[in-house]
C-alpha cells in the first residue's frame, strides 16, 4: 500500500532561481516530533510544503483513525481539509496562506501545472485507498504495504531486501485500515513462516519478494 502522497518534489521547484520571489512568501515554522500541528477546521486557511522531517496525514472519528499518507520533504498539503496532520519527527514546514498561493498561480502557469499534477496524484492516491479498502483483505493490504516499502525504500543485501520502518504497530494499523491486534497477529505469522524477518525494532528483511507477494494468496 502506497504511503507517499506525491512523486513531485515541490522543494526542487520552488528553489529554482525563477521562483525566488515565491520562495520568500513562505514562513518557516519548526514543530517537535509527535505533535498534532493541524486539525480539521484550523483557524487559518494555509498551504504548507514540508522542508524537513515526516508527518502523518490521517482521518479520525472518535477513537478510530485512518492514515491517508506520510508527508515527506517536498510534499505540499493544506489546512482546509478533513485530515489531521501530526509530526513523526522534528519537522520544518514552509507555510503560506492558501489565498496567496491561489493569486500566485494565476500569474505563474508553470507553478499551476505542478500544483494540478500534485492534486491529480492526490486524487489517484484517494482512488487507490478506496480500491484497497473495498476490494482487498487485511493480509493483502499488509503485504502490499511491505512490497511498496521494499520497492521504494528498500536496500538489496545478500540476505534479501532490507527495509527500515520507524513506525509503531498502531501507526501501521492506521495506514492499512486495521486494528493493532490484527496487524500484530498477521506480522507474527509472517515472521514465523519466514516471509519476513525482523532484525531490530525498526529493521525488517524480506528474504524473497516473490514469496511475500504470494503470501496473501496462501
Ligand atoms: C490555490 C490553492 C487552493 C485553493 C484555492 C483551494 C481551494 C479549495 C476549496 C474551495 C475546497 C473545498 C472546501 C470545502 O469543501 O469547504 C478545497 C478542498 C480540498 N483541498 Fe484545496 N485549495 C488549494 C490548494 C490545495 C492544496 C495545495 C492541497 C493539497 C495538496 C489541497 C487539498 C484539498 C483537499 C484534500 C480538499 C478536500 C477537503 C475535504 O473535503 O476533506 N488544496 N480546496
């Protein structure tokens, strides 16, 4: 299951010399790890670009929450949505009023095209989440999550594909739309059957990606 919101790095775009005046419109704000920075109905309508660190974007109703994406440096998001935004690490955000971005886009077609592509990817990501929740069971979603991480953030070693996952079981459960207990049971079974190995608290090895891919059907 994909957790990255967009493949477009807006930081690269706005650091180009022709966007220097645009860059100066942002205000940099630092937040410590594990803080809830925005909730639905935030008093100010802002857009922000992640400069440093990772954040979790999630929907929450009462005590249930569901992760929509992990925001990484270069990702853009806004406060006028139903999502909560919390920091997973110490972060730096570059913030500007949505209205200001809107005005800027009117005179900068290249930036408009980039923002539209980002919003298109956001829509694509939303469709993938719906598809996954409606048509796939939890075991398959968990396998998809590990396969995605292996493909995007994995390192090949002689023992297989190594992935570093600095998230708790509760956060992983929220990403795939399940409970901590269910995720913990399936991960234990995967470890027992050898399709996944755990080396340290945050270090996993997938000895054979094809074996893992077939695991959900087994
Ligand atoms: C030019 C700047 C932008 C303008 C003028 C704008 C405007 C709007 C408006 C009018 C809505 C409907 C709000 C409502 O239902 O009350 C909306 C929704 C939304 N916008 Fe934006 N937006 C902008 C930029 C962005 C950016 C950069 C993102 C994220 C990358 C974003 C993400 C969203 C999302 C996810 C929703 C749906 C919210 C929900 O229903 O939960 N917007 N936007």
